[in-house]
C-alpha cells in the first residue's frame, strides 16, 4: 500500500481495532517551536499500547509510523 496524506493508514488502524473488538485508537499531537519552524510529536494509544513518534517538522512522521503500528496488531 502506498503511503499518502489521505489518512488511509489511520482508517486501516481504526478498522483493524474495531474488528479485533478493541477501542478506537487515541491520537495526540503536540506542537512546539512556535512560529514558522514548528515541531510536531505524535502519540497513538491503542488499548494498553502507546506509540510515540519522533519529532518531525513535516507530516512524513505519519508515513514512517503507521506501517509499524499496523504490524503490531
């Protein structure tokens, strides 16, 4: 599956959790460095698992993190 900005992997993670009878994942994104150079850090919580992303200045953090998360289910 090709990684893109449409949320396909987020939807897949939610659908997989639902089929497994788990609660939906909870997504949290924190922003630091105000102004024109923001840095974002995201966390996904699924049942008793918590996954922390690396700080990124671009949205590619989702592209790097989601395939790994899906492999953990």
